[in-house]
């Protein structure tokens, strides 16, 4: 709702509450994650999300790390959510492998 795709391809932000200022190192780490997601490389996504970005879950399940990263940083399609709505999917993620640590700098970036 607060992000628009402009006719020339730029993004238009209506509400800066949905933005975050990141240092170059943080942006590079996030770029590695986005590239892994774009390549649909689940093991790489899980590794980058946990080792590079520092996300920790209780059980560190690779498939759940992948689905979580893909959901928060890319898409809410059926291949990720299993067809669940956002509420049910986020509850399911938590039941499968609850997040124990998510660095603050990546909260609003997703």
C-alpha cells in the first residue's frame, strides 16, 4: 500500500515508516540474500539468512529459513506459503521453527 511502482520503473515511497537506513555492509549482505532468493537456491538462502544476516531460529531448519526469507523479502506465493493466508502462514512458521533473533537492521527491510 505504501510502495508504488512508478511508470519509469522507480519505486515511490509514500510512508517513510516502511523504510530503514542501512550501512553499505548491511546492504551487501541483504543483496546476497536477494540474489540467492532470485536464484531459488534454498540451501544458499538458508545459509545467507542465518550466517551472513545473523538470523537465528530455535531449530535452524533449512526449509523454514528458506520459506521465511522468501516470504519476508520476496513473495507470498503458494510455493512458499502452501496456499495459507499471511496470518496462518506466519503462525505456521513460528510453530515449525520460531525465530529467536532477527537483527534490527533487517526488520523493516523485508
